[in-house]
C-alpha cells in the first residue's frame, strides 16, 4: 500500500537526514514543509504520517500535534527531554525519536504507518458508501436509514443494550429557513462516536443514542437546540424489541406531538389531550374538517401521487374524497393498502392504515384537528408506502 509521509521542520538539513533513514518505495510520497508553510497545505496531509522536528520548535510542535490530533505523528528530538516527551504524547504523538535510537528507528515507525494504512482503507470504504448513496459526502450522516436501523436494532436486541431513538425535524415554516447541513453539523459535533445519525428526509433525521435513557437524551438535545436560531423539534422513544417500522411510527408520532404542541414529548406522556375551550358543535367541526381535506389532504395526496407515479412499478395509486373522508389506495398484484382519513363525527380525526394482508398489522392514529398538518401527513404516507413496498417485495412481486 502506498504511504504518504510529511516531514515538518524549520531546519532544511533535517529533511536529508530523515530521508536517508526512510526506506521509501517508488509508490510512496514524501512532502517537506516548514512550520509556517504547513497550515496552507493541511488538505494535502490527509491519511499521512507526520514526522516533526521539534528542535528549537517545541511550542510549535505541541500546537501542531493538538491541531492535527488523530493524525499519526512522530516527534523527532535531538535529546531526551522527559517533560517535553510527556507533553508530546499527551498532545497526540504516537512515537518519540532521538538520534540515539538508530536501531529502533524503523521499528518505531511500524505502528504509525499501520494507522496510516487503516485510515486510507477507511477513506476508500467511505468513498464506496458515498458512491452507493449510503453516506453523505461531507459528513457522517447515513442515508439508507432502513438498512442502518435494521442492523443496529438487531445488535441492540441481541446484546440487551440500552438506547433511545430520536426523530428530529423543523416545522413547515422553519424548514425553509434552516441552512443546508446546519442541523446535522451541530448534532455531529455534539454526539459521541458510538451514536448514529441518519437522514430520512430533507432536514429530517433519526438519531440513535446508546447507553442512555430518554431524560438524558432530552437534556443532550436541549444543549444542541440552544445553539440553533431556528426552532427545531425532537421526539424520543426507548428502543425496545419492536420492529423497525413500529419504532419509526412511534417516534414520528412523538416528533409531531412536539411540533404541534411546541415542546418535546416522550412516550410516557398521555396521548389524549383535553379539548381546549368550549366544545364546538357538530356543524362547525364538519366545516373545519372539510377545510382540512381541501387545504391539506387533497394537495398532499396529489403531491404523493405525482412523486411516486413512475417510481412504483407494478403498483397503482388511487385517491378519492367525499363528505368527511379522504382515501389513498395502493394496489399491487397480490396485496392492497388503504390510507384513510375520516372523522367519527365530533372533535377527533382518525387516520386508519389497513392492508389486505395478514403479515402487516392495521393501525389507527387519532389526532386533534389542529394536529393534522402537511408535514405530519407527508411523513405518515411515506411510511405507509415503505411498508407496502416491503410487503410487495416479500411476495416476490416487482414494483
């Protein structure tokens, strides 16, 4: 494997001295920099071994080690200085060399060069993940959240790990104000390396937090949210032995509760809320529900049908509306799915998701009238389509 080695020194004689000790191959690359010239070329030393001459440059060496912490680095000094040696290791050095270590020189470079090889290998794997649309190009946000969730849930359930699933999103007004990548950048800088961030829609994310509970997760989220000017919401559920889709439905419900009530809610909060104010009479409520159908349900159903009309091969999408209801129907060769919005008559709206299949459970989501908004409806229909596509796949039908 090709090695990239960077020598840093303000003494040009050091370059020739070290060059003679390095057994470079034709494929290896060697870069020479002074301390002052290096900052403008940091992008060139990715996945490189750094060999730094600390002679008359101890402070510069320590600053550089701290700046490039995580980059395999070797400090070269012309004498043993126990205090500086300790500071160098604390700042991130992997090895400390002096001219008196002639016989150990190559041996001391083995471990740092191995790390360089692993970093290069990881970069290639990362490029492959990006190329296959599994990972975002500029950060560690996973795109194929279904695959990642399945894999992590299997690990969590088999090992008994404690974890929380978080759904994060702006509301319909805020999502147009948020700068691209702003949310994910703040989240990634605040979570641990063991935690996983996944993108499930533009500016919308799933986050798995390991070895924590909902209260701790909420406190962590509050710290992130205070750094954002825009209002961003989150819903939390404890990861249990439920299926991926059940957990997704659950956490999306918590997210939209938070969006509609302007505060984060976890799964321990009551689902039903008291009707605010004076009860509306039947006629007024029916009028309000009709407005919801005309202004929210019809446009969203239409957008979904346009979006998926050419993407669901072998599946027909139909929609229908009438007095007090709206239906979105998916028809495959062997199964059907129905997404229905109705009202039982007074103050509540029901969303019933049913399938002509014994393998998928039907579900009912009951909402207050003010809770039915475009963002929630879009997310629920997206999940409905995903479930239906999986059922079609299981029946070995093409779509």
